């Protein structure tokens, strides 16, 4: 599938249209069979030598009618969207295939079944049977009598008929499971069509060679439909699989990782050049080769942070095979005796938890702040949290280095350049790789990436984003009277609207000194029709998330889960005091958790100190004291990014 098809995503949510078209097909099949029975025309035709031609032509005529309908519907859809995009023929051809698969084939199948049943059964029995069949293939139903896999197999529409805004970057997805669901039902319907036609024949004609061939053909269709039905009994859409897997992550394991002891250790040397060759893997597997050139190595051990679920192999140091490297949790340790410049090569393969990145057949979302790639130094990946809502550290440095990324799985988008290509070079403090139905262009000096429909709506207003966010940062720093370095003053020049995982604390907004990543879910339904007003309104909702990223998740070590959970709430309390809606919630949390009676429930190092501060805040005697306490807490919690 080509890109820029997300503007036709409304077709995925047209389940009620499918319901209407399928019942219309059943009605047409019943009418056609009844006309033949009333006129007794079929009995006459069946006595002629070429009787089988009529059966084939009748089915072909209906297929032609369906194809014409699909062409007309495709033309209308494309013409209505030409004001957004060019490329009538390219979009039309692919959209026709999608519409024919989801509407055309089921209409052929339901007509065929209706014709066959009406031809062999009395209306008293046949019509209820048709009603049950129609109900069984609908996308909207909850039948407690059937297993989920059976219901999924019977569904003749898309896998998510209600739509899913989080899958906007998948465009219109055609997958083997979707096609298999259509084909097994079509084969079964043709089996019924041929079988009933043979049953109605005179015994003498059934002995005809052509009748025997038809019988064999119908049996083959029945047999072939069985494995297709089995295959289609589970989701095949990588978007749906990825979405479902978000909620099947091992929460307990991730919390244990966050609680693991850690001691920061700086690695001698600096990265001069990083090359990543991404391989074409299936499903959610990530595999790539990496080559790193280090400068100023001091002849000691060199440590990289690479997430523990990613294995490395075929390690070479300066061209020589190295089998003595150590893998310890999230760290890879190389004992390098050479000094000066060192070249390290190895291959990486494994899977990343769905909460930290997206990897599927069609899409990628691997951001700079998570160690899906080797990051120089020994860093802590997961920061402490109170519950299953966890968040990763912001693992980045302040110094950019040369990066080259090659892709064997098609064009990608990166933070190295606005180009969309299979080979991209540039400089950054860490690589981000994005793949899917996105558009990437430079607009007024800003690298803007978003799904095409959002890109077209916001492209003329995206220029206001850097100034608004800079004002938010400066205003907050002035209120707390805290110093800001040059990195903090730098304006953003790269804006990415992408589907950030929902489990993370920073699931709405993440940033570094020059790049911002915003969950596009918050941009799909603008509060204003004017793009500029809509953008300003959306950014206002992100203010606390921006401050969380710029003044807290900066890569500094965090030893308190209280800070992580309540940093954004504390901003609101510092500004509005007890009038803030979150103040009462903070008070209720303190009482409900029993921290006023027992302070042994916490597990993180600095939690007890922070709980004591919150206790002083919620029991403050005046409004001014509440605000002053909130300001003091924020000043202690703020973590200025590394220069």
C-alpha cells in the first residue's frame, strides 16, 4: 500500500454501510431465485445441453454489477478528497482493491448463499437461516454462544469496525488475514451455489462429465475454505496486534527493573560516528547491524547502554572478533586495551517492549531517548514509579555526533534530515527512526512529521509552536527563579506527531533541546476549526507535559517515585493553590494510602522525604503557605538538563 491513504480511514469505520450492503445482496439473491422458481424458466434451461452456461453467466453478471458499484464508490471517494491530494489514478487503484475486498467480495458471497438457500429451501426455513447467516458475519455483535476466534473468523468486515484513531499511521491496511476471511466465505458460498445447482438437476444430467467436474470443483472449494477459515480466526493486522499487545506487557517485570540498584559510571571516550543498518524482519522483531567509531578511548573498559531484551552477536573490535565482552542487564561492557580511535561492530536482534517502541511489519517508532540503539555510558533505563505506570529515562547527551541509518525495509523518517529515504545521514544527540503513513517536510525552518491528514491541516500553523513552548519554559523558570542554560533557551526545530505508548508517564509529550514528540491522538479532534487557534489550544493542554520534560525528565538520576507522579500536579498547586482541582486529589491520595499513619509502605530511596514535604503542603494553614510550599517542592524536584 502506498502512503497518504489515511484520509480514507472513514472506510474502516463504515460497518453500518457494510450491514446495509450485505442485507441488500441477500435480498437480491432471494429475488433472483424466486423469479426463476415462479417463471419455471430454470427447469426449461436445465434440459438444454449448455445449461451450465446460464449458471455461470448469472454469477458473472452479479460480479460485474458489484465491480461497477465498487468503481463508482471509489471514484466518489477519491474525487471528494482531491482537494487534499493529487494522484487520482494511484489512489484509485489501491482504494478500489480495498473497497472490493471489504464490500465487493462479501456482497458476492451473500448473494450466492441467498440464491442457493432460496433455491432449495422453503421461505419458512430459508429466510431465518439467511437472517442467522447475516447476523453471524456482521462486525458489530457480541455472541456469547460462540468463541471469540469463531466470531473473528465469521466477521466479513475489517478487524476494528469502530475504527481506532491510534492506528491512523497505518492508513488502509490490507493483510493476509483480512483477505483469508473473505476468501473462505466466498469459497463456501460457491460450494453451496454449485451443490444446490447440481441437486436440482435431473439424475441423467448429474452423470454428465461436466456435472462431475462441477461436483469435484465444489468439493475442492469446500476443502480449501477450511484452512483459510482457520488462518482468519485471529488478528493479522499488525496495528491491531501492536495495539492489543500494549496491554499485555509485563508490568511487574518492568517495576522490578526500575527498582534494581544502579550506580552511574561514565565511559571514557566519545562517539564520532554511528552507523545502523536496519534489516527487514517480520512481525515485531528488530534486527540491525551497528558500527561505532570512538575517539579518545583511554585503554579501559567501554560501556554501552542497550536494553536487555536485545541480544548482540558477531562482535568485532578494530576488525578482530571479540568474544570476551560482558552483558549485564541493560549494559554491554567491552574491555578495550587500545587507546585513541577504536572501531566496534556487532549485530543486534530481539524485541522491544510495546510500551517503549513500536515495531511491526509496516511501522517503526524508535525514539532517541530509549536504548534501542547503543548509548555510550552506563545509564539507568527505567525510573521509579508508584504503580504500573512507568516511564523511561531520557538517555541523551548534549553533544551531537555523526549518524548514518540504512533501511532494508523501505523508506524511513529520522531526526537527522527531513528527507524520507532508505539511507539518511546527519548529526544528532541520538537517532530516531519512524516508519508508516507519515509525511515529512521542512516548513519555515521546522522539520514537521505527521500522518498526511494531520499534516495538511496543521502545516500552516506549526510555525507558532516553537515560540509558544519557549514562552512556557521561560515563564516557569522565572517564577521559580532557576537558571537555564543554552540548551533550555534553544527553540524547537523538529516536531513529530506520533503515537506515543499510553503506559508511560510521558505518553503525551516528550522532548529534548531541539525535538518534540507529541501523541497525535491529541491533534485528531481540534477544538477550533482554524488551524492556528486549534494549535494554540492544543499546546495549552500540553504545558505541564512540556515542563515535565524540560525540567524533570532530563537524564538526571531519579530516586523518588513521588516526584515522578506528582511533578505536573505540583505545578498546578504552585499556581492556583488549594483552588487547583488536583490539590484535593493530592490530599485524598495521602489519606487513602495511609501515609499519615504508616510510612513503611514506600520502596524508593527518597519517597519518605517527599511524602513528608507533601504532608507539610496539604496541612498548610493559609493559601499563601500552600503556594510557597509548592514552589519550594518544585525547586527541589527540578532537574536542569546537562549542558
